[in-house]
């Protein structure tokens, strides 16, 4: 299926590794020119080289922290008017809410709610003027299935989800859609470190902790970043212009509700 986005430009935040990288690669495979943002330059340049070699599209890199105003300004200077925006950043740490300070809450809101809203604010009106735009926010399955220890993540992402629910109904008349992708359990560095931490805490092997987690997924396996990226690319397709304000779980069936 030709997604109809060849030659368009995408700004993909937090994309040197993991799910963001998967989205950038999938978009590049469709002929989209991508601007990658991450803090660490080494992994960023490695990923950029791999995407260039695999696809031949133009890949621009911005070594910056997307959670800061300066980082966002650098990203937008490199790609001022993207056709496609993928919002992503690292997730807040797990913990007990009794230990979370006001600063912990503000950091989570900055990273997982306010940074994506600022990026949308900077890019959505030019998309509306050009009558094409696709915005995808990487949130979390925890938005639909909250987990107490991930309260910082869930709360901040729900704030973004509520905001998007309203705005996305305004932009769609201009062929600008805004949707959220909700990852379940995908094989990325973050997940490896989370599972490793849990294994250590419980005194079991990494393999055992991973197998126990996978046993809760109807698909019987962990997801990978490339299939997550493929879903993102499709949501960014010309064919997906009638889909907006949705929260799409990519979780191998882990969420068991009817809706
Ligand atoms: P990952 O493998 O750790 O990759 C994170 C990527 O984001 C890296 O490229 C990292 O590069 C970049 N990054 C992090 N903070 C950044 C910042 N402030 N500014 C710019 N770039 C930044 O993580 P992941 O598993 O792909 O997760 C991506 C998001 O999905 C996270 O918010 C995570 O909480 C959420 N999520 C993931 C899963 C899962 O199963 N993987 C499940 C639910 C939710 P630098 O560190 O060099 O900046």
C-alpha cells in the first residue's frame, strides 16, 4: 500500500532509539524526509546513518533535549514546518506517590504533557494552512490501564490525551489529524532496564522476569519498535485523514476491555 506521503517532512522527537527510532525508520521507508531529535549525539548519528543507508531519504539530526525550550527551538529551527510531527520523550521513573515531590510532578508534566503541547502549538497552524498534517503522540498503554507505580507517567499523559481530544476535532476539517499511539510492552532499551531492575529487586533472573511479563500478553511475545513504527507511518498516511483524536493501543491484546 502506498501511504501517499513520499517527499513529505517529519520531525520525530526522541528518536535515536526505541519506539521513536521505529517511527522515524518506518516514515523514511515511505520516502519521508526525517529530522531526528535526541540528547545523545552518538546514538543519534548512528541511527541517522542507518536510516540514510536503508532508505536514501534526507535525515537531519538535532542533538537536543526536547523537554527544554532551547531544545524545542533547535528542533524547530532544523525543521520549522513539518508535515508530520511525532511527539515522544523519555518516561518518568516509577515509584510510590508518597515520595513524589512537586518538582517530580512538574518534571513529568513538562516531559510528557507540556513539551508535546508546545510542539503542537509551534507546528499545527502551518499544517492547517497547507491542508495536510499528521501529529502522533507516543503515550502509553498505562493511559487505559493505569499502574500505580507509574502514576507520574499516567497522569501527565492523560493530561495530553485530554488536550488532544479537544484540539483534534478542530484540526481535522483541515486534513490535520492528531492521534495517540499507546505502546504496551516493546523490546527497547527502556524496557530492558525496567525488566532488569524488577528482576534484581525480586532476586530472579532477567529471563524469568521477562518470561513472566510476556505471559500476560495474549500475543505471547514482546512487541518490536519496527511494528510500532509501521502503525505510526500508517496513521500518518493520506488514507488516515478521517481518523483523529484516537488512542490506538499497540499491545498484543494486553488490554482486555471491549473498547
Ligand atoms: P528508549 O528505548 O529508552 O528510547 C528513548 C529515546 O528517546 C532515545 O532515543 C532517547 O535518546 C530519547 N530521549 C529521551 N528523552 C529525551 C529528551 N528529553 N529529549 C530528546 N530525546 C530524548 O524508550 P522507548 O521504550 O522507546 O520509550 C519511548 C516512550 O514510550 C517513553 O516515554 C516510554 O515511557 C513510553 N513507553 C514505552 C513502552 C515500551 O514498552 N517500550 C511502554 C509504554 C510507554 P537520549 O537519551 O539520547 O536523549
